C-alpha cells in the first residue's frame, strides 16, 4: 500500500466531531474533567445536565432503607467489621448467578467487589498497561478513563465511534494489526458519552481479533442493564476470561452512593485483589451487606423495568425539546436505553462560548472536548443528562441552551 493510501485508510471517518485527525498512538496529558464535573453536583442553584448521574427519583429509597435497617439489626457485627478484600462472598455468589443468566460464566473466587466501577477500571488499566504501552480506547470516551491512561503515561490509540453501533470494526482491524495495543478499553453498551452499543456479532469478532493481536479487552458495562436491546450479551460472554476483563457497578441502576462495583479480572484475579487490598483494604462492608439483602428480595428486575421506562420518557422529552429549540443542523445520537444524549453541533457554533454563556445562566453540560485525547481534534459536541434534573429543569435548561445557540 502506498504511503498516501495508508494514511487515508487510518484517518478518522467523516464526523462533525473529528475533522482530519490521523490515527496513531500518542501520549495524553489529563485535564481533570472528572473533578470539575463532580464538584458541580453539589451546587443546588445549577441546572445540571453535565454529570452522568441518575436522578434521585431512580433510587429505590424505601427498599434500601429497609435493607440497611435489617442489616444493622441482624448483621451488625458482620457489616461494621473488617472484611475480605474480595468482597462479601454471599453477594459474589448472587452476582455469579445473575451473570450466568447474561451469558457470563465465572465463579465467586474470580470476582472482586470494588468501590464503584471506577476502581475496577483504574485497577485493571494499571495492572495490565505500563508507561509507554499502546492502549486503545473509543473516541469519544469517558473522560475518567482518559485521565487514568494519561496519568499512567501510556500511548493512547483512539478508535473512532462511527455511529450508534459503535466503533468501525474494519478500521479497528487495520489499527490493531498494525499497532498491536496491549489493552483495549471499551464501554460496550450505551457508551459514555456517545450512547453507542456494539452489536453482538461485532462483540464476538472483537474477541477473535484481540486473541489474534494479543490485545486484552477491558469491558466497561456500567450501563449494560439499562439497555433496551433484549438479546444483547456482554463481550465477556464470548470469552472465558483469558482475553476479556469485565467491570460494572450498580451506581446507575440502584444508587451511586453505595459505591458497589464488580470486577472480573480474568487471569489477573489474585493480582487485582492484592492491588485493591493495598489501596483500601476492602470496599464498604455495610454497603455490601445491605446491598446483598436488597438483592435477595428479588426486586431488582422490577426496579430495572421502572428505570428503563423512566429513562425512555426523559430521553423522549429531551429529544423533543432539542428538536424544537436547538438549531436544525444539530445531530442527536439516539441511544437504545440509558439517560445520556450526545449532541453534535454545526461547526459555526462555538461550544466553548455556549458553555460559558450557559454557566452564566446556571446551566451546566459536558463539553465534547472532555471526551477526546487530542486538543487538535476539532470537537463540536455536548453530552446531556436527561435524568438528573427534574422534568421542569430539563425543559428549562435545554431551552436556555437552544436560545444561546440560536443567537450564536
């Protein structure tokens, strides 16, 4: 292949968010987006469309109140003492059974309960990759994942998300066979921020490709149970753990404050547990035991049905207001579930200026630049949370954004 043909084959596909960027691994300096976004959560005067948090309406407060009360009444010694680093064994056994119904074969001794999904992501990336290694990830990708990789000093290989079905697999094959990344970090279902969901056939093909190139997949499936695609399987369902590590949590489906996450490290189970033990000894025992009691009630699936219905209603409301109030040239990616919307703006709309003007009117959103690793990528997009604000706040916030953009 001629040099020009190779360069053209490795360019990002046409996309308003990524213009003319060439794909090759490069170091990335993190920008602290997560800290900024999470500090905004505490501002009661802000219409917060930024943070990727579920609405307080989504939390099963009565069920959790009952579970915590019963835990302190009947399991106080267990719940308030030290614990094994791997997490509550009875909870792990319950989750093994749930994962089995989703196609994942594992065991309690191959599972570690983590402090949220973030600890699993952070720990597995550090366990697998070292400074200078090539690590692939989606573009756009969750900003916390990018910050972890930036801190570690790896060379990031961005894999563009082409449409609502995620990455361009043909391009991924070309890039992986050329650069042979050590690790591929992928939010496979309702990816944050794009909302893309990789189809089952591509999931299976990805496992085969990564076995060929010696690349380990780190699957982040934190939004998996919010998907409205009934026959979807995790990537980990196509592997025995030798190629795919898996992380998730119940922050988006039960309560973020519980900080109950799960990691299936695969071949690195003991090393991951040791690393976690050195970091925090174990996750919060009280939360684990109370969550176990909640899970044992069997109410989780009916709660998921409620969440999917509520999220769909909020997304549809958000999409309607965007259609009415935003410039006609915007493109909204419509996800098959969840509560986030990825909105691509026309090039003549300066997102930084929209962001500043919106904050001045007490409306926050996530600037698209937070989800890319290169300042040279010309990003014109925003991520919007349709769940966190009330319906009235959602409508008001989106109308304010629309007015700002119409004046731009």
